[in-house]
């Protein structure tokens, strides 16, 4: 059953009317409600504030990495384990084909339902997850296979065991290694990009964000607690943090914004997956036209150009 947020309540009502019209085979009502739905979608989603966009990025029905993998990939084969400790279920790695292009897809997976959320650790990877991702990328490099990384995590897991096994080192190792991989790499924030947990699979030739995704150094809840010790100021913190694609693009921290369906990927998964696929294929084609030295130099310049300061 679909979940609707409070600002989607009118859309929910119209959707119910459409279902009733379908059941009664009332073509006129169906057409009328269809027009009403389009108008309401334009009105509601055309004027979202930053906090509403954050809630859409965390929407329980929003497609996760595995949803996109199943929609985009053919003959997908999963790669398990970091060859050192265990297989981290919060990160999934698949090798397969996307429209005839052999691809390695690495994604952070949150899971649905209590059992799967616990199994996936709510999308918070342990160090072995990042080491699995690095192993998969090195395998892709060996066979000259491009990489697509799908970011969706509240952050790296902060537990004692994760710290004992070198969480910060695992993230830093990925940042270091990914800069010099001799294959095209594309990274896309599909939902929530939380701090280093997201950045660990975010170093690439191109970093893009879906329309209703966020990328932040700290969660708005954490920011609100630290700055004001007041959970009621989450909305204010969200606005101050500048975590939406529009803000990050203006600050030149990301390369592109992907126009997922206006009503959101959670209402039209297939169209959202097509947007990701088309972007990935177009960027891979452009990167393949560069020499290896040109590609690596372009990646280097992109990374060192991130951020600015004044004295």
C-alpha cells in the first residue's frame, strides 16, 4: 500500500478517486480526475521547501539501489564479501549489463520492513562494506568495466565494532584509491547522502543527484541537536545546511541534477530508472572518448576544484 506524506494528502485523495473511477469504468470521471491530478502535482511539487525535499529523499516508498539494479540490469550477478571479515549487506555489488554495456553497480541498500532493515543495518555500511566496494571496483578496473555507484545512506555505521575494524581508514582508503582508478566512474545520489558514508562511494568522474535527494555533512537532526539542542529546529537546520541538489549545484559541489518524475521516483520507479540509465550511458560514452590520461586529469581537476575559501 502506498504511503503519502502530509503535503501529499490532496494527491492521495485524487488517487483514490481515480481508483474508484477505474473500478466503475467511468471514463469521464477518470479523465477529469487525471487532469486534477496533474494540476495538483504541479502545485504541490512545484513549490517544495528544503525540508519537504528531505522527507521525499527519505520516503519509505522511494526506490533503493536494488530496485534500480533490478530495473536497469540484465544478467546481474552479485559479488559478496571483502575477503577479510564478512559480507556487509548494507552495500550491494552487482556485475551485469545495462543496455549492452557491461557495468559494475555498487549501491547502498537500506531495506524495507523490520527484518530487512536490520539485515541491511538501515543502510549504514560497516568498514567491510566499503572494502567490498573497493574490491569490486578493482575487479572492474582489471577487466576495463565502467562503474556506477548509487548513494543512499544516513551515514557510515558509528558502532564500536565498526570503529575497531577501521571505519575511518576504510572510508579514507576508498577516497584515495578511487581517484586513480583507470576506468570511467559515475556516482549518483538516489536518496540520502550522509557524510563520509556517502562520500566513500562518491569519488568519481561525475557526481550527480536525483531531483529529490540530499547530500550533507551531517543530518539536520544532528545539526539541530548540536547547534540549538532543540529537535524542533530540524526544518531550520535543513535550510541552513544547503543540502538540496540546487544548492550543491550552485556551489559546484555536484556536476548534474537528474530530473526524476516531478511526482517523485516513489510514484514512478520505471521513469526514474530510465533517467538514471540514460545519464549513466551518456556519461560513459563521453568518458570513453577521452584518453586515459585526459580522463584521469579531468577527474583530478574536478576533485581539487571542490570548495573555496577567502581570507
